[in-house]
C-alpha cells in the first residue's frame, strides 16, 4: 500500500523549469519536486549551448524579437515572444545570483564581462554559456540551492502515472487538479501525492523517435498526462531535429552543440565539399529546420550514413577552450576534432508544441501549470530558435510562480482522493510486449513522421499507432504498472497527437515539411487539438 503525501505544490520534473519554479515558490509554501531518477535526470543537464538573452549593448530587445519571429516561420505569438525576451535579462541575473558560473572574457578596456556566442538564426552574439556545458552548470547550481531549502522535499526515482482531477473524481464544477498518482521505483508502490497546485515541468517527447539527442526520460509524460486530464495541446507536428548529433556506435544521444557552427564550423560532404550555401544564404548559420533538411537531403542523395562538421581550421587552443566537452567526448572515441571533421546526423531534439498555456503557465485545468518543453506558449512558432528554450523555462517558471503565489491563500474545496487500486491486476510475465512496442513506435515515427513527411506516410503511422494503443490499453488494464509501461503508454499517446496534428496541416512550414503540400499557406494558424 502506497503513502498519502501532502504538499501545497507538486512540481513534476527536475530540469531548469521545475527547479526554478520550486525555488521561487519555496519561500511561500511547501513544495515537492519529483524526478524520474536523480535530480540530474532532465534535458537541462545535457544542454551544451547556452541561454539567449539581450546582454550586450550592441544588441536590442527588438532584434531578439525579430530573430525569433523569423525563425518561427510566421507562427510565433508575438506577445509571447516579447514577454519572453523582455524578461530574459532579469532571468539571467537571477541565475548568476544562484551561483551559475558563466564563461567570461576580458574586454579591450580591461574589464571582465560574460562571453556571448552566436548561434543559428541570431543576428547578434547573445548566447550566454558556461563553456559547452551550460546545462550542467545551471543544473548543478539550482540543485545545490533546492537541496538546501527547508521548504522543498525531493522525491527521486519517482514516475508520475496520472494526474488526479475533480472531473476524474466525478465532482461537479470546474475541472481542477488535486494531485497525482506516482510510482516509487525503489519500492514498486504507488503513492498518492495530494497538492493544491501541480506544475508539469517534465520536458518534451523526443524519445518518440528512434534517433534523438535527448536522455531516456524525454517520453512526453507531461503532455500525455495533461491531455488525459482534459487539456488542449497545440502544434505537436513541429518536432525540431537537431542537425548535428554525433554519429558513432558508442556515442548514444550525444549532441554537438550549435555553437560549433556559431564559432565558424563548416558542414561538409564525405568528399570535403561544403554545401549549405546551396540551401540558404546564411550557410551553416541558417535556422535548424533548414540545416536539418539540407543534411537529410544530401544523405539521401548520396546514400551515406552521415555527413561531417569541421572546426579543425581553428586553432587547437581555441577548440579546446570553447568546446572542452565536445573535444573530450570525441577524443575518447578516437576523433581528434582539432585535426579532423566530426561525423554527424540529424536527431529528434525538441518538441515545439505542447500543452496550451498562457503567459503564467496556466492550462485548461484549474491549478495545473505547465512550464518549459511540456508547454505551448507560442514562443517558438514553427521552429525554435537556438537557445531560446532554456530562456523560456526560466521566464515562464518565474511567471508561473508569481501566479501561484497570488492564489496560495485562496480557499479550496476538500475532496476525498482514493488510493491507487491494484486489486484487479497481476504481475506481467510478458514484458517483451513493452520492449517490442516501444521499438516499433520509435521506428515508424522516424520513418513516417520524421524530417520529410507525406500524407501516405502519416496515414500508415496513424494506423499503426492506433493498433499499438489498443494493445497497450489492454495491457495497462490487466497488469501492474512499471516505469517502462508508463513511458510507453505516454509515448504512444504523444505519437498519436503528433501524427494527427501533422495530418491537419496542409502546408509546409518550419519544422513540418511535407512533399504533398510543399508551399506555405498565406495565413499561419496553430494546430489545436482538444480532448473529447
């Protein structure tokens, strides 16, 4: 029998979005933070590039807004973009106060200041970073602060199964969240976490695809749970494929930061020829969707397994200073990037769509907030600009925290929450079904719902995902839940949402490119799906 655990606020996820939210709320309420593994089990920890913000006198808020709108291919919500960009510098200063050690440089006047790099789609140097391990630095600083705060309780090795809402409890009135059922991976028991507010900060869904830069935890849990709770989702068809993931049998999910191209790296064919200027006048610094499609096109045209990213024309000292993580990782695999090019392939990297929220992170369900990659704020449009993701996590976490603080003392209806019922299920002796279905899903999503799509491919994918859903629903109803089953159930649901969204978009825009509708429609509209 699991435990009943009560907090004012339950934060599901331990990346930049979740930890920032927890730290801003902790002075005002008691907070629980759930992490699938250790607190480092989040995309933030692996982020290399940095955070985009206007910190240089030669840059401007308007320039950052314009660059973001351009990268978003006409689909960004301009109010969301302005809100995010205007609040960016304050969010960076808050990180510095938390102890994040960003890289600095000496200016010509002898003053020390933060080193800013430039990435694809940016017109100025505005990406603040900690060498090429920015996420590592941010995670460690925030984890240290969270672990020291007396009002934050940390629950590691926990997997949220589903949200508990008043609708699910058959209560009349507006649907509100009251907690979540959570699997304790260490004991195998299902705990009932009760909370007045729940914050979903559980990341994106790139593990839906066979090749991804994301860690194993990126299984779309937040989007799936919010959908089952009654929330609308939007723009799920826009999956960003990072152009440069290291191609090596022993380099699982290792990303080559965009900053390599930002600092002058060249993309090359196997014969050493550069090719990006044939696709875009910005060359290697074109937005990610253009670069990923160009690499995909050339790989298919040539029938090769990978292309190459070359920074070896820079000095060894420059490379080792700017990209120590990439240098060491590649060297451990026998690739000396000071002398040779890096083999790369595109890989699923970021979910631009998500749960529909306002600028305070509020969803369709009262008391349920969604932050970071789980959310759809309108910031990214049809293509996320590099290093705007961590910025979004910080800005919206702070905004959501202020909104929750404004409601923390309002009266709330007390509801009886039943504990998780396992009386009708048994232990599974057929876990091979889970592994087989997981593999099948990720393969047909990669083949049919990848960088280039067609209606025929999408129809095939929809048929297969519906078959998988029926099989998994039956399995879920009859056997005790496990981490793998929970994640598979969520991935299959998110896969369906991606496919249905892609089928609705009868154009090519940003990250959604279809051979059946290669042109862009004159009016840009979001794809919004609502639970029946």
